[in-house]
């Protein structure tokens, strides 16, 4: 058949390199509205839930048992479940209904009831609801800082730039597991150069991650995964109870932590039990609520290719973010995993969270070029900084970042590399050369860095753990070598571990190490003129892009 030239051009467009599938509810390839999703119901007797979503208690799986016992308020359950789906949805978008009134209802809902409510809403309505329901008034952002070589000098410089650009949290992981202590150390030092108060984590298996946190090298964790079906949970050698125990281990040691989940995980692992992706994700969110953690990283995260391939998949991702806020949890709303070849499509996916604002719009904007992103590449990376800043400027929306000058970035990158050089020397680690400092100051990514002696680095990283080096050792090394301001920043982070104030829901720290959380920065959105509004100072910051022509550029 002779081809239409227009269709030939369309077929070559980037979006048509993406994968798409027809809905297949029997295997869980349906984002929302699966015919196999249960009908909402609840029965309470003798102070316990005896039936939930059509399943009697004697047939509960362990997720249903955990949700029934710990995630649903029996005092609200029967009244909340008696409300119509549409009435609850209308309350979510009604500016006259305060967030607190909705939380009184949502604490009594079952997983199927949440899904039924979302099935009545379009994305604009969900965005309106998200603007009201997020816990902290002020939105923020989080980034990834990694590289393929696990080069600590580059990690420190990239962390300093990312912090200076406005990220409130940053996360690293490793190419080689044994490099983890150096990656965490470099991230801690670099982040506190960019600005004081940035929280960092190193995503690893839980034992090492907890140990780094206990030693004061890291400040929070979020890669503690929960799942929506028993088989997938068991695949990870876990249960809701074991995850709850782990959460208490972090909290009791002054470490902020979130769980992680996302639509599509159960399909990807082959155990969706024929349910919609959103229904299974709501079960995960309710497990997080029952466990008592501060919040949840969700939004499909690393499974985003699965819901993105089916109809309404991006809508389901927005719904899961909204559901997290409706259970009064902090939400780090993903936007972190690359899933499409289309710039238009990846931007549309992010605007669902960027416009209403979330606690962390991205739970992993790549603060490095994507070729260096060891989390498999992000939806956004360093090459998108100007686009992100200009979107903020175009729409007068706060996406958590700010424009910066080249001179300023070179300065903080250099200082971070020199600070790490001093710490390595003081602690007896393999030397960081002046050539490495120079390269990291001006580098785009690891391709611009001279190689390090990996064998010696790994021996030193292992020694760091055996020697019991802690955050206080970092403070001493920085102070002894003249980096007193950074030493004070690291020390102030360690003090937070004692006060515990940053364990409140949605907690971040400002430059003066004041805690900003859902307690003292409570979202009070009630329509125009309320809730978070960009201050004059913040708006001036967002507007001030170097590309804009100024009157002073002309001789008048």
C-alpha cells in the first residue's frame, strides 16, 4: 500500500518509539477501573473489621489484615464508607471544605473505596485536590547524585551544585556496592557546601543503609519498598510487619524515612492477581499509613513504563500521589525514572505534580547527566535545568529550583571538591589530586574526570566502616582544615538527630537549619489567595534568568 507521507513523518516521531499495550485486566495490565477490582464494603464487629471490600476476615491475606488492623480508623469507618464516591470527590475539589475535614473521612476508607472515588475524577480535579491535600504548604524537590565511576570528587561537586540550585534532599547509589561509604561521605560534604540543611541518603540494602545513617553519614532513607500483593511482598523476603519494624529502627535512631511503592510493580513482578494497578498501589499506601512512617515515595517510580503503556496510566500515577496526601503522609511524587522518548510526554507527566505542588515534586531529578544516573536515568537531568526554570517563570509556579550563574556554580563545585580533598587527607584515604579538583570543578559528567585507583578506594571505603568513622569525624576533619562553615553545617545536621524535629511529616530544613514541616508549615489551601503563594523575594529569584534581555543591555 502506498504510504501517506504525513503518516510516515508521524511514525518517525519520538513518541512512537515508546511501548504501548491494550488493556489486559486478567494479568493486571489495567491502570484504573479493572472489572476485577473489589466492590467497596466494610463490616465492623467487636472492635475489629470483620469484612473489607467483600472479603471476610477469615480470608484476609496479610496485607488486608495489616490494613484492617492498623490503617483504618474504626471510629470513622462505617460513616465514611456510607458516603457516595462522588460526594467525597466533590469535597476534595471544593475550596470551602478544609483539608482537616477531608482527613476525618479518608482515615475510615478501604482501598476499594479510595479507588472508587478516584474513578469519578479527571486529572484537573485530582490536581485541584492535590493542591489542597499535600501536608506541607511549601513545595520542594529532590535529586539523584551518582556517576558510573562512583567518583567521590565528582559526587561532592555535583552535590554542591544541586544544593545551590535549590534541591532540599538528594540521594545517591552505587555502581560498585563497596563504594557506598565514599559516595555517602562525598554527598554529605558536597551537599552542605551548596547550602546548609540539605538532607541526604545513600540507597542500598537496608542493613548498610541503616548503619550509614546511625553513624551520621546520611540523614534519611526512602528505598524501603512495600507491595500490593502477598506474593510480591514475600518475593522480597518481607511482610508489612517486618517493614514496620525496620521503620521503627530508623525512627528510633533519629533518621527520617519514607517507604517506596508505585503502580505497576506487581504487574512487573508477575503477581498482580488480575487487579488494577491503582487498587494494588492504594493497598501499599495504606500499609505505609499503618506502619506509621512519615511518608511515601510513589508515582510508579522505577515501574513507570508499565502504567505509561496502558490507557489512563499517567492519571493513575496522579491518583496514587493524591491518595498518599489523603492519608496525611508526606509524598515524594516520583517524576524520576525515564519512561518516554518524547519531551512533550515527559513534561506532561510532570506537570501533574509540578503545577499543584507536592512535598517533593521529583523524588529524583537527575542532578547529573543521565549517562551517569545509576538509578537507570531520570525524567529530568542537568541538561533540563534551564527548561525547568523557564517553566517556573512562564507559569509563576514554584518547582523548587532557582536560576544560578556559571561563576557561582564553578565556585561551589570547586569548594566542595577541595573540602573533600581535605577530608580524605585528614582521614588517611587515597589522595585527591589538584587535577581531580580542577576536573570536578568544570566537569559535565564522569567522562570528564581522570580515573581513580579503584582498588585503593575500595580498600579505604572498607576501612572507613571498620574504623567506625562517624559524622563527628567529618566535622573535625573539615574544621581542622579551615572549612569551618561546612563543619558547622554537618554538625547542625547531627544535632537534628537528637532533637528529632525533622521526623515530623514532610520535614525539610532551611538554610538556617529550621525545620519546615506539616506541623509549622501546614497546608491551609482554601482557594484563591490562600495556601502557598510565591513571595515577592522568591518570585524575583525565579524571574531572574540570565537569558532575559534587560533595559540596561541597551544604550539609551
